[in-house]
C-alpha cells in the first residue's frame, strides 16, 4: 500500500519511500520503530528518525537492525545519527508497560517520539501496523524496517539504545545476564527467573514472569547484589 497519488517503483531501493514522498511535497518523512516489544525484562525503546537527503549516501549498510550483527549495528548507529536531519528516542520502563500493556505503551511511545522531533514531519512511516495521532499523515509499511530507510534507521537507533541500557543494567542484576540476552526469553534467562524470581526490571504482567513471582512473606534466594551488600556491611568488598 502506498499514499494516494504517490508512485514508488519496485526497484527504487530502500530510499524509495522518502524520495517519492519528497517529490510530491510530503516530506520530510519520519520513520518510527521500537525495540524490546518481545522481551520480558527491561524497557521498550521507541525511536523516530528523519534522514537528510544528503545523508543517504552515508548509509550503504543501512538495513533492518535484526539483520545486522551487534558490532555492525553500533557502527551503523553512528552513521545514522550523522546522516539524520532529526531524531528522538522514548524509553518506556517495565512498570509503565505493566500498567498499560505493551501495545498501548508502544503506540503512545511512537506518538511521543514523533512529538519530540524538532519540526513536525510531513509524513510518518511506521513498521507493520497503523498508528493514529501523529498530527500528520502516516502509513503502515509491511516489513517497513526492511524496505523504508527511515524506518530501518529508527529500528537501529531503538535497538542500539535499548541494548546499551540492558548492558548498563547487567552489573546490578548480573545473575540474570541481561548483557547477553537483553531481557528476551532464553533458557538461561528462564532458569534465572525460576531460581531468583523477578527483579525490578522484569515485566510483572507477563505470564512467564508472574509464574516465578515470590509469594508475599516467602524469602527468595540471595541475589549477587544482596551478597555484595551483606559482605560489604561487614567490612568485606566482594567483586564479581
């Protein structure tokens, strides 16, 4: 599906949507995407990106963030910020996701990310599903993070931002190994949940997390942070 009156050639490449919309006066075009929707711990991060037409030549490796290695994502992240005319991120903590549900949090985050751009875009492209309330025209693009440059750029900004947050949380919650799986469900993460129960960064409304909640009045096995605090209180410093 394309905006009415806009023709996009099949061989136009990943920048085809932006160029076509710019030609008919609907630019600048913002792409919006999120990272962390499928995780059970950590925040949801939403990004909005407007790419500069002159900056497109700086992005030869631009692609859906899920198709890139972590190292390449970090490198392309820097390229995206250098090529962006405007960008913003919104970080939605686990507690807010529990209050509203992940889909509502996602939609609100997308609106907030676009609202934080310095200038209102002429058009907004979202990945996969339609979103109202941007204050401008918008279009949901199937597999947008693979076929629309601004959406792919937003996916990279959101993913790298969230990965950095999860790595920063790792020292405090080392037993869950957030630096490795970034809060997504893996066998190791499930085992840690079963042993220690959820921490403050887990999404308590998720079934797999709620199943391991520690009942009121029951003690949980001591986490690494608890052991460090306990030994430090007795004049001993413990390091991981």
